[in-house]
């Protein structure tokens, strides 16, 4: 696909989504950069003002179908087509499975899985009529290597990956390419936002996971302080997935994302568990 494509991106308030929008605008594409919060929309308009009328900043919450319909109607009216959809909106929760409530787990799936599927379902008919299109879903390496204390997020990414793989096969012959982006640890605000959920999930003094959470948090802070892959690396893969005449079916960013799924698939489960527990400096929750 050449430059000058019309691209819709969700979750552009920061990190990967924002970096991808900027990269695509720089390369001459028309980008509908969307965010959930009104204040993020205002900030994005100001940040992308220099790109002129190729920038379309809109509010879109994947859990509110009316916002998706409004943005898609705007795209149809203004552009007459949508060449690529980048499903990037997502959030994570920190907490042991034992202490997750049904509402917390439901919210995780509403955003990271169901909302994405609903938006994708809405764009496919127009792409089918055009005989071309790209659907790019941003998942994570944790879809294949689940880490402790993020079971809700890990499982949502595994679900998104499986759904994307099914969709890829279902779209064969339609001209629509379905592509997975699977990053490892990326320098974004994702984990800062996830940290905020920790107080809701297991901050009470009575929680048996207090010490475990503290060790997990300390490990991540040290890891992030040591430097991680920038969001621009993921944006580069998204650009390639949109512009390449023959995009890959899957882009894994960082060495861990490329090699860990293969290594852990070969290891016995209990050995893999010990490696991950040691990596996070965890020994499990204390018994009551």
C-alpha cells in the first residue's frame, strides 16, 4: 500500500498509538487519531496541528459503540474509504487472579477484547466492498508467556491474539490483511496506568499478596529505570504493516517478544514457572 492511506488508530493519547499516528502523518497518510478522554482529544489536536488537514482527532471509546459509529460515519463522509484500522486501545490491571472481582475482569475484556472486536466488525463490510484493507491488532508477548500478577491483562491479550489469528484465516481471499503486533516491554505510560489499579485490587493491609505486590513493583521500577525499547519501534512496525505490499502476519518487537514464546513453549511448565517467579523475585503469596 502506498502513502496517502486513510488510517484509524485507537488509543492515541500517549505511547504506541500517539507515536504511530505521528509516524504515519509524517509519511503523508491521513490519520484519524482517537482517544477516550475529551482532554486527551484536545491535547492531541494541539500536538498534531502542524500536520494540517490530514490530521483528524476524534473521541472514540471502544466500549461506547455510538462513538465508533460517529467516527466511522465521519470517515465515510469525508474520505469515502478506510484503508487501515489500528486497534491499539487497551489497559492493564495489576492483581492476583484470586483478588480480581467479576467487574474488574469484565472491564478488562470489554476494552481489550470485546470493544476491539466490535470496532473491527464495523469496518470489515466497507473493506470487503473495496476489496482491500489492513486490520492491525496490537497485542503483547504475554499472550504467549503469561506473567504473575497480571492474569486479567495476560488473558485478554491471549484472547485478542487467538481472535486475530481466526480472523486472518477468515479474511483470506477478501483482500483484507489481518496483522498482529506483539511488543515486549515498551517505554510507555501503560505500566504507570496499570500501577494505579494496584490500590483497588490488593492494597489492603489484609491482602495476602501485599509483600508479593511490593516485590513485583520494585522489580518493574528497576527494569524500567534501566531503559526499555521506545514506542517508536512499535510505530515503525505499524508503518511497515500499513505500507508494505506484503506485510507480515505478525511483528514481534524486542528480543524477549521474539524468542521467549519459543523458549517457554519447549520448557516443562514448572520450570517455566520457576524462571518467571525468579525473574520477578517472587516466591508466591503467603498462606493465611
